[in-house]
C-alpha cells in the first residue's frame, strides 16, 4: 500500500509557505487500481487527493497529535446488518485506510475530521475549498465543491469517539453566554480558512506566534492547534490574563504560547488583519429557524458527568440545587406516569389507548419507565444524584399512585413557572432580543427525554460517542413549544414532539442535527450523516423481543452497500392494502373457542428471513429495504415487511402490564376466535367468528413478524362489510390469557380489530 500513495517529494511540493503550481502541473502521481476503486466508491476523484496534498504539505502534525490520530484510526471498524447485506462504519474497503500512508494524506484526514466535528459537512467543505484557493491554484486545478464534500465525508466520524470533541467544548464554553440558547452558524468559511493557513505556518515553524480574536470559531482553531498540531495555546482576557489552557496548566505569563485567543461577544463586519499575525474572525448568526439548523456549529461534545450544567448553566443549577425538591418530584412523578403508560393506563379512563403515547414517543425498555427510569437517571446523569434532597424526592414521587403522580407533576410545574424567568413564563419581562433564556419547565421535559431515550442507544465498545452541546440545545428547543394553558402531563410529558422517535432523537443528540432526507422519507430505518451512522436494531437482527427491537445502534462512519456509500435506508413500500394478501399464505384454521386449557404454539416450520435491498432511483444516496419472510411449507409464498414498520408495531404491541400477584379470573367461558398458524386470516362469512382474535406463537419467534405484517382484516368478510379494518396487535407480556384478551379489546376501538398474540402458556 505504501507505493499506492506517493510522498510529497514525488510531486514536487515545496516545503515553504507557497505552492509552485508549475511544478505541480508537471509532476506525476500513481494510484493502484485498488485505491482508484476506493476513491470512486467514496465519490472522490484522484485529482482531488492530488490537489489536497499540495495544501496539506504546508501543515505539520505534532507527535502527540499524530499519535492521537493513529489511535483513533485503530479503533475504527464496521458492523453488518442482518445477513451482512449492509455495513455500517468504516469497512475494509473504505478509502480512509488508503489515506494514511503519506504525511500529506494524514494531515488531510486530521484536518477534515476536525472540521467534521465542529461544523456541518457543507461548511467544512467550504472551508477546505477556501483554504485551497488561498494558495492561488490555476482554475484547471480547482476541484468542485462536491469533491471537497466527499473528502470531508470520508473522514467524518474518525474523531467522534476521541477526546477532540471534549477539548473543543472546553475551549468553546468560555465564550458562550450563560443560561441562554447559543445555537448559531459558523463564521465565514473564507475567514476560517485564512486563519487555519496561518496556523499551518506556525506548525511548520515559519511563523512564531498567532494572535486571534473572535467567538466560537476561534475555539475550533484553538482545539486544532492544541490537539492535532501540538501547539501551545492560551486563552486570555483582553488585559492579557490567562483564563484557560487546554493542557490544564496555569501561569501568570506565557512567553512560549504560539496561539493566543481572546474571545469577544461583539460582531465585526469583516475579517480584520490587525497586524501580520493578529486576526479577528467574525461570529456567525444566531439560529432559531428550523431551516437553518443544518449549518449550526456543534460546540464540541460534553461529558455525561456534567452535561446538564455545562450546557444549560444557571437555570439548570436552580433545578439541581435551589429547587432540588421540586425537580425530584417532577422526575419521580414522570417515572410513575411513564409506567402507567406502559401498563395501558392501569384502568384509568382518561387514557385513550387508540391515541397511545407509545405511537408518538416509543422508547419501551425497562430503563425508560418506573423504577428503571429512576435508576437510569442516576446512572446516566450523575448531577441528579449529587443532591440527596433531589434523589429522595424523586424516589418518593416514583412510589406514588398514578393519580397522585399526575397531580404532583402538575403542581410542581406550577411552582416552577412562578420561579422561571424565561419570556414564555414571564411575557411581560424584559425583552432580551433574540436570546432565548432557558425555561425551567422545558428543562424538566428535556431531562425526561434524555433519561428515556438513552437506554435505547447502543454503541460499540471503544467507539462510544458523547452528545454534542448543540444537540442538547436542539433537544431542549423540541420541548419548548408547550403553551402555558396546556395540561403539563398530557401536552407536555406525554405530548407529541417534533422529531420524537428514538432514531431522530439520537441524530439530534449526537450529530446536533437530523438528516434532511429523513424528514422527507416516510419510514427511515437507518441514516448516515455528520460522520455517524444511526440504525434501528430491527435492521441488525430479526428479534421479536420489543425491548431488543427498539434499540438504536450508533457507530461512527457511513452506510455501505455493494461497495458504494449511502445516506439513508427506508422501508420499501408494499404498494397498497392488498400487497400482503397477494403474496402471503393462509392461516391453518380459524375456530371459535370457549376453553383455553389446551392451547399450543402454532407457527410455520422453517421460517426464514431475507433482507432485500434496492436503490431509490429518485435519490442516488438512498436505499430501500424490506424483509422477505418465507417457509418451505408454502413454496412461492412470502410476506414482506419493513424493519421500521416492525419496530413501530413491536412498540405498539408491547405492554408492561402484569398479572403477577393478582387473582385473575379463568379465561374459560370467554369467547374468542383462535387462529392456528401465522398466515393470513380467512375471508369468512360465519357471524360467530368475530373478534376478539387470538394467536398462539412461540416467544421471540419470527412468526411474530409474519403476524405483525398483516395490518387489515380481509376486505370481503361479513364483519368488515367492505370496509378496511385495521388490526391492532398486542403482545401478552406478563399478563394472563384473559387479561391480555380483555385489554386488547379495550385498545381496539374506532373500527379496529384487536389481535392478542399469546407467547406464554
């Protein structure tokens, strides 16, 4: 591989501060067929790599920075989907493995990876383009912006699980305002590129020292200088007082500092070169419109140990300290309310089970409700456990009944509203312009979101990714839409939120943004952007366990299929109501039963799944996926179902209700329709064969997927009278047979037909 990428001396790059383009044009470079194939897969022209070497011959990684980069590269890996059809991460054929054999290529990887951690892919690519243009290349040697995007994308995620993001946030938070939303775009890519070029000069020893003033863009420059280039960085007050050093040392004076940063909150109209080594980078615009969120800065990554106060500042301190008892009561009551939701409302009539909150916000793992919520809160967010008053109040509220919990949650919200200084709670307060002061009520809902969604996130060992600060602020804004007149429980805690599924919340949290293609895709199952892959576990394994199925896998890297890179995977459309009926096989029988003593599991023998992938001809970076479920018992017949669809159906079918410790009535004498086998319901005319319907299937068996793929009653049975009637499936869980059937019937209202799936006999 070392012969594949020639060192800089082979192409005549100068080691000074300029590039001799005449020598570059007359030089030569060779790539093996294997490397050319990898470049093509990544959408990168060989000439783009050649051009990038010209500018990155001017930078010099420090020994520590190079070691950090190699450690990050050594951790990268790829993980397969079911059947090893798709791969997520950095596969063996990824171009990144061919771009570490020369100094220039390693420099390029490092800078691109740092850009991807701090900025959106588009902004990062624009910085690369502007950096290239600063060396005055001929027009014929200038790659298109799309090429720089591909170059950034190939290294995106390389540093996602490294300490770079934490270092970046440590430098960023110093210049951010306390207690307000700080989301903003970057400064001018041209300005950032010009300063980055000067930092290269310092790293190569051609410039002794660089003075830099500005906002959060300066923090990114400082992080690169310290973490990658091993330069000595000082953050100073205007009078020269040192307030921060990323290496942790402190000193009254810093005669050896090579990059000196002074933050200021004001905006300058343009980049100003005060002298030959002092630059001011203008700050970006504050962002509050949804359409602008794609270009927000990440502000680096925050540690779970201190993410609440680090991100939300003084308002969060009020919740964790001064109002710890009220905060604990809110969180404990929320845990109890979530438990009631997962227990189908526990018999309370105010729960409309056809408008099940699990459909709107589906994390169903045990750590997202009840005592699991309480334990998860302490484990995930140590700041919550540091105050014994908060901890005790949370546990006490969690142990109350549902009605008491809802009352306490509403009362606690009312108390916090009186203490909150945000413009929503204090509409007549001082107007602070575009600044959004964090609302105490919305912060409570944000904490609840974090506690609920994180148990569903799965990461690989040594590739754990910390949340971005921008992602936490975005999560807060998603919870900031409740009006003062709304019911805190129904409209706040249980209300529908923008981007509320686990898949979209994971993207928001760890990438700081959501894939734009996901917003237009009906049923996304996997997404790749900002250097990370997000994938529903139902694309990784065919599990029928709802708690395993609801997991979202997060890994650094890209989605790969047939040696090409893709951004999204969505469910393949089944093309209408009749699709399953036309391709599937029939159930064995349907009979009316009154006794349940001799029930036996009935599923098709030898059921197998095949994951079928097709390209979306309308979007070259998108794929469709569907499982084909078949059995040798019915040759030529099969059921097709999407991974996202199964994920949603298992969430809806799950219940935490249990009959443990209860004296339930015998189901004998209770009439229902027993369906043997996992196939299609027959189109029957017998008036006695009406809901409730039960199926008896082996637990965690693929037959559960076959049944869940069937959404409607047959069109022409007497029961439907020609109408399309939705089947509402419910899993038995810890319930007895009778309770499962009864609760399924209660849930199936307004033209729905309940189907109880019994898996425990």
